[in-house]
């Protein structure tokens, strides 16, 4: 009959008690063994060691307490094993209690005791206690060694205390200890968590000077530091150098490098690393694929992201929540809302339960696809599926309402957030303010902006820009300028969008002087004017009849390295039209292609109107007929301007011909077109035709009035 190992039966009985039995239950099991332990304490050491390996600190603590209670000799080995069990089981409080009780039991702690206790504190995130224990060791006449310092450095790393970790590392030589791979790896990891990638690389490069060669763990920690610091080139370089240093890269090394490439927008490089892993005898895991899918998603490569997701099972890597969420986000960025919803609905079939991130990405995909109803449906279904609605999901749903013009729903969602114990943040408020701005609800937009600080949400550029744009649409130029001037006081520095909205507000308020002043003041605020700001200022000058100033602004744009666009030219042509400068208007129109800016309907309409004011009906008709050659389809405004110029030249036949030709080009004549044609007939003495057109005008007015009433 085979003899059982010492304590194996006893150990099994203790294991059968579960993780947290009572002391009475433990005593029933070990009572028969206590006499044997008195004669040979080593047997107790074996049992305590087994309990430590099984991570059962509660039972180990009860065994040690019973040994003391029943007068069984306890020594430093017993305590050390029990403290070690506490550390492995996550019971740092019990570990410290055992350590502190040792002197009272005439058992002095040694290096192993302190090392086990510091390690327990490290695992429990108690870096302050770990350092306190380290500093107290000399008082107990215990000299720390490398293992203890490594545990203390690791505790600082886990607590995000990179400065203390480096301080401990640098103090080791003063204690006649040389840092080893573990010391350096823990310190590099501390730098990685603290965002100190330069220090991490410095430590890595200094290791040979300390006669310590970097290993896989050290390199992986340094690559991860570069990844967190957005240094994809350095991360890739470190991974490549591992082979030159004969250090084997593992999945962690590759994952960190792939993630770094993804954050740096290098999706091709990320895919190359993923595909090259098997050749290096490294099997990609879920983290590898998740990083690669995310890399593809960030650069709009939704097809590749979905392909990687579908190929994971072939590599025995099962997709998880992160995989699906990253693929759904890729579809969202690629405008594939249907595919995003398909992936979301497929998750339960793959035994993957969607989480908040998955739903938020799908809601955002619906938002970008203009599917506000679907976005709200997904959002409202989350509680039924026990998925928490957070700030991101609320923000995505509110943004969907904003894009769908559902400002009331957007505000309703915002006001309901506190009821679900979700505090609105800047992103949420910005979406709601934007929803108000798009429908001209400037009062509500300002109310939301002013209420943000009460909810501890600090307004940013986006908040102010949306509010200024709301004031611009509502014709509140004074309020718009007031908001712009208060931005620096709220530590929100204005940008191009802020100034463009404020200049546009001044333009709508016919404050051309203010518009030009704002444009000229932008460089002082270190804001570079762009096409939009110039166009808004030129448009302001156009409304104010400032021909020379408008042209001066247009001509100055290239000097500011700003290329005039269609809006800039159209505004300048319009100001020429108002100033009766038809030659200048035509000159600007003809110069647009040379500036790589093709004229549009607005440009042509403004030029035709300029010809109308200059009584150049032949030029006006030539412009109208030439529009299709420039791939510009005339609209009601273009035709109305051309008919009007025919009216002024008493070309009633041409006016009627243009009016009758409009339906053939799928353009319905409007009141302006009919009125211009009627005026042409009156001037040409065609009274009956004029009356006929007047009748058509009355009928069109009646239909428009009925349509307006129906809508209201």
C-alpha cells in the first residue's frame, strides 16, 4: 500500500472546508495532528505552505492561531508561510497583523517576513504601508535585500508613484545592492503608468551599465510606456531591437507595439505586426486582435476591422466585448450603421453580452447615419438588458436627436440624466447646445451654457462655439460678441470657429465695422483666419455696401496663405453687383478657375444680377446658358435674375421664353420669376399676357399660403 505524503489527508480535509471556515471548523480537522506537530513543527510548516499555494489565508491564519493557543511551538518559518499565504490571498491586513504580532510571541521577523508582508501590501495597492515597512526594518535590525526593494518598487508602480519607484531604485547601490531585472522592470512599469516614456527608455538603456541585461518583461514594459506616450516609432524600434539583442518577444510585447501603431494611425504597420506573430512563434490572442481592430477602426478601415473580427476563431482567439465594440466603432466611423447594428445583434449568439461601450458605439453609428429613431430605440433598450446608460451613451443619443432636428427630445434626455444617476458632462451639454443652435433656439442654448458650471461641467470651445452660432442664427450679434469676449475668462480660448460665428453674427446684424475688426484682431489672439472667417467678413462688407473693402479682403487672402473659396468669391461678386460694378463681377467670376475654385449657382446668380443692374442682358443670358458647360445647374435665383435683366431691357419675348423653359430643367418658377416676367410684359405693352401672369402669381401665392397653414 502506497504511503500518503505528510499532511496530504489533513490538507484535503482543510481544503474541503472552503475558503472562509470558522476557527472551530479548522480545529476539528487539525486537533488530532497537534500532538504530532509539537514533536515535529516541520509538519505544520508543510501544511501552512500548502495553504499558501492554494491561496487560503483565512485557514492559514486559523491554523497559526490554534498552534499558539494549544502551545504548539511556532517559529519564524510558520509566520513567514502564513504571511505569504495572506499575500497570495489578497489579505494584506491579516499579513500586517501577523507581522506585528511576531515580537510579542518571541519570534523576531526576518527578511522573508518583511518581504512577504511588503509583497502583500503591494498586491493590495497599499504602497504607503509597503514603504513604511521598508523604512522600519533597520529598527528591527533587519537589513533589506534586493527582493524586498523589488517588492517596494513594485508597490510604488502599482500605486502610480513613479517618482518614489525611481528614488528606491537609485538608492539601492547606497545600500550595497545592485538592481536586477526585476527592479528595473518594476521601475520602467512605474514610468509607463506615470506617462514617463522618456525615463522608461533611459532606464532601459542604462541597464547594461548596471550589469543587468534587459529581458522580455523589461522590453515589454518599455514598449508599453512608448505606447501610452504616443511614441509608435520608438515602440516599433524597441520591438525590432529585441531580436538583435536575442530577447524573445512575447504576446505582451507585440500587443503593446500593435496598440502603439494603432494610436499613431499606422494601421498598416499594426496589421503587419499581427500577421508576423506566428512566424515568430508568438500566437496572437484576443488583446492582439483587439488592438489591430481598433487600429483599423481609427483610420476608417471598417472592412478590415470586420474581417479581423470574423477571422479570430480560426486563430483560436475568441472575440470578446472589446473586439465587438472596436469593430462596431470602426463601422460607426465608416458610416456603416446597418453593419454596426448587425454586429451588436450578433454578440449574444457568440456568447458575448454587449456592454455600455458596445451600445454607445452602435448608438453613435446610428447618429452619424442620421437614424435618430434607431439611436433612441437602442438607448431605451439598454436598461432592459441590464446595460448601464452612461455619459457616452447619453451624449450619443442626444447627438442623434441634434442631427435629426429633435431638439425637444435632446433636452428631455439631458434633463433625465440625474434621474438615472448620470451626471452630464461637457460632451453631453455640447450636443444639447448644438441641437438648440441648429433650430434657432438661442435662448435655450444660452441657458444651457450658463447652467453648465452648476453641474460642474466646464464650458469649452465647442460649448461656446455652438452658443455663439445659436446667437448668430437668432440675430443676436451683441450676445454673440459678448460670449466671444468672455471665453478667455473661462479658460476657453477662441478658435477659428468662434471668430467665424461671431463675424457671421456681425454680418447678419449689418455690423460690417465689427466684422472687419474681429477679423483683424484674430492674429493678436494667435488665431489664424481661414476661408470661413474671410468669407464672413467679405459678406459683412457686401451687406454694408463696402465694395473696396470687400475686394481688399479678397485680394489679401493669398498673402495670409488662405485660398479664396466659392463663398469668398460669391460674396465679393455680390458686393460688386450691389455697387453696380458688373465688369468687376464678371472679372471675379472668370478668375475663379485660375484660383482652383469652380463657380457655383450662387456665384453665377450674383454675376447675372450684376449684369442685370448694368443693363447687360446679352451678357446675363450668355452666363445663364454657359452654366451647364461648367457643370453648374441653374436654379430659381439664376433664372429670376436673367428674366429680370430681360425685363429691364424690354425683352418680353426672351423673358417669357426663359419662364416657360424652367419646368423642362426641373425648376418650378417662383413668385420672383413670375413677377419679373409680368414686369417684362407690362413694359412691352403685353397687357393680356401680364394679366395672365398675375393670375398665376395669385394662384401660386394661394397654394403657398395653404401649404404654410398645413404645416403649422
